[in-house]
């Protein structure tokens, strides 16, 4: 049985990916920080919850031990408070870089050597359309996702001859709790109009499909967006 490690697994896209991979026959290590959500995940067959802080490399190394990870899904991330960049608290800048970039690179560096030694593996990064197009009031988030996207594409080239595949998810707006802590409920409700957003299960289904492709096929990135557009006047300024 193959083993997958999914970070940010307690809600939204991460939780959906855990379910999809479990159903596909993987043993899933589900990382998160929400004790109640982790306890709920523990009730599922083939899911092992991991209460880990990804900013603690030694803690992660100890927790994983000699676990053989075949698939790494780097999904953990945060949404900084939207607004003009000059008004963002420097501490929030540092936190966004730590969670959205540094911890992803650190975890990848920890697990990639084992994948290369075995001659196979797959790393999936949850990027964003915001990493490939500018949005007003989103400079910090765009910067972190652009950095992650650039890393993913270059990493794929580094690992191409070692049997390790790399895929970047470039998703449009997904109906999750991502904005819960940074936007009022009324604003969030206006963002999620029927037909103009994706659902976590949509992304998870695509991830499962990509992982199931033959070893000689590498999907470097896939763009997944809502079929309908949100009217321009209703997008976040």
C-alpha cells in the first residue's frame, strides 16, 4: 500500500484530498493543527492524523521517522489579510512567507531524498491562480503563491530524471474557509455565488486522477477554474 502525506488536511481542499486518496487505496498521513478535526479523521480507515507544526522541522522529522512517503501533498497555507501592501503588519508578512513558502520547501527537502533513492514519488503543491495573475489588495498572497509555483516548476526539472513527478495545482476560487479569518461573513457570502466557485472535492478528484496516470506521464500543473465567471464589479478590490 502506498503512503501519502497531506498537509493542511483538517478542512477544505486538504480534507477532500485525504478522502480521495483514502478511497484510492492509499495509507494517508493527515497533518493539521485542529485537534477535533484530527480526531474525526482518525475514525476513517487508512488515515493516521498527525498533529504537527510544519514550522518545526525537527518535530516533523521526529514524527515521520522512517516513514516511506510515496506522495507528498503540500496543501497547508494561509490567506493574509487583504489590503494595500504598505499597510500590512511586518509580522503578518513573515508568517505568510513561513507558512506558504518556507515550510513547504523544508518539508520537500526532508522527503525528496528518499523518493529519489527509491526512484519514484510524486509531490503536489496547492498553488493558486493568484500566483499567476495580479489582484489588487493581494500582493502578499500573490507573492507567496508565485514563489511556490516557480519552485514547483523548477523542482520538476530537477527531479525529472529521478523518477519523481511534481505537479502544481492552479485553482480559481474555491468555496472553503480560507477567507474566514480575514473577511466579514457578508463579504464571504457574496464571493460564493452558485456556479462561480469550485468545491474542494473538484480539486481532490483532479489530484487523484493525476496521481493515477502512468509513471511516464508528468502533469507539471493543472488549472482548474469555475465554469462561470464572477461579475467584475463583484470581485474583491
